[in-house]
């Protein structure tokens, strides 16, 4: 396993540095600041373009924006408000165009082919509905809340080829598959000790599902056959792997390790860890997305919790009661793992969205 250590300190990175050669200024990266009631909008080189203040739009200081899903061409983007209980839709100019109440919303994924938005339940909810919310993307109408029969469904991924959506439980080892068009629901109970799934991702070819586990520090890989899951690999990784993404070519899987303050790359052909990347900016890293060309990786981090909790990686993870320093968005070169730029955003930067403008 190769370990990449980047010596540059956060202060120096904030003052400047070359943007990635492959990053395009027409990219938009959306960073929900969960403790800041705002969403920071940046270009592909990490320059802040706008900060959307949810309080100015009538939402509370505890709105808790958690994840953004963006249409591929940037014409619209969607965000869940875990605190206020809404899903919001913004247009490409970052104007609010629709809002729909959803109980305890967590993750959000978009199936543009079928004009659908899927929403899971918030991580902090003790006993949320055992269902997903399904909304029509064009007008954000709530179409249904189909039962998927697993407790605390949070982790979420969609296969836009088949239209199947997958959700993992925070309480059991179950992963549910929902085909909204047919109503088919299948639940896979994975053998082993309790895991608590945090992130899910489907490979670009639709043949593999990966899951990160909060309790056991694993990346699990499953073969997908007609919506059924068969476990292929279990990869031990550093503490608290979180959001997860396949590279656009499907050859690697990337995820932050919140408690380790690192980002891990796994080879999706061998299911071996190929790099662990460390940087001063990774204070509870949370979200990860790729540029469409696969050259650039974007990673969000919460920022350090204040108030006597000590090392941000040792036990303050998920702490929403203490004040926090601002979080960051880090821009990485995917080929080398080098951190190219770091931008300060709001506190508790969470799950990212990305689009390329027309």
C-alpha cells in the first residue's frame, strides 16, 4: 500500500496555488455547510463564486443542509435540509425554485433519465420511516414514500441505467434495492458483525455496488445481477470511511476516512488499498466527488469542533453541539493524490454535488 503525505500546511494552501490543469472553470461544486445553514458554490479550481444563505430564504439557522445532487449540465440542483425537513430545488443561477417537505431527509440522488429524485433519512434520526421519499425532479412533487423494510435507511445510490436505487441501514447489515417503476423491493442481509452503512456507490457499468461501514472500517464490494447483491470483497481501511465514489472509468473507489483524517483510494480491479492521502485540511473529511473527466477529486471536511473535544479525529465526529471552525473543500489531482488547492467554506461541510455548465 502506498501512502501519500502532503507537506503543505492549510494556511499556505488557502493563500493560493496552481489549480489542476484538467479542472475546468465551467464546473460547479456545491458544498452544503451543515452547521452554517448555507451552500457554497465554487468552480472546478476551487474558487468561491457564491454562498447561498438559507436563512435569507426563510429557513432556520438549524436547517442542516446535508447533501447536494446536481443535474449534469448544471441547469438545476437539489439539497436536503435534515434540520428543517425539506428538499429544495435551485436553478442554474442558484435561485430557489421549489421546496417540498420531507420527513427527516438525509441523502439525495438524482435519476435524470426518469425525472426522479430519491431521498433517504437523516443519520441523526433515531427511528425514521423505513422508506425512501421519491420526488419528480421537474417540479419537486412528492410522488410516493415506498417502504423498503430496513430500519434507519441512510446510505443511498442510484443506478441510472436500470433505475434501481439502493439504500443501506445504519442499524442492521441490510441493504435494500428499490425498483420504483415496478415496485420491486429486495433486501440483502450481509453476514457478520454490525457494520452501519454510511456510503454507497454504483460503478459506472452498473455491475458493482460498494459500501463504506462506520463500525467496522471496511469497504464492501458486491456484484449486482438483476438487482441482487453477492459480496465480492471486504477491504479493511482506516477509521470511519464515509461518502464514497467510483472514478468515472470505474477503476478506482475513493472515500474520506473521517476519524483518520485521510482519503483512501482502492483499486476496483484487485480490491486492494492503493493509496492513503493525508493533508492538514482533512479535519473530519466527509464528501467526495469526481470531475467528469476523472482528473480531479473534490473532498469536503467538517472543520475542527471547538469546546474541549480534543483531536477532531479522535471522538468529535458528528458533534453538532459545539461550535466549529469553518470547513474546507480540497481539490486533488486524481493521478497523484496531490492536494492542489484548499478553499475555506462554512462549518461542517458535508456531502458534495457537482455539475458541468452547458
